[in-house]
C-alpha cells in the first residue's frame, strides 16, 4: 500500500480574502515535504503501516 497525500478539493485562491493563494500554496508544499521526509520512511520499516 503506497501512501499518497490527496490534492486539495478546492483551488488555492478559494479562501481569499481570508487566506491568500500564496499562503495556501506554501502550506501545501510544506505539508507534502514533511510527509515525504517523515511518514514514508516510517511506513517503509513498519510492516503494520504497509
């Protein structure tokens, strides 16, 4: 079983004027990067997470 983050169900600019598109893009990139560095290696060595 491969772990994959889902895409956002809305556009980055959908929350404007409360949160701007650039902030949403940055947050999405940061989440994806952290997931790749943390969760995937953990899942690779833990059979219960496969």
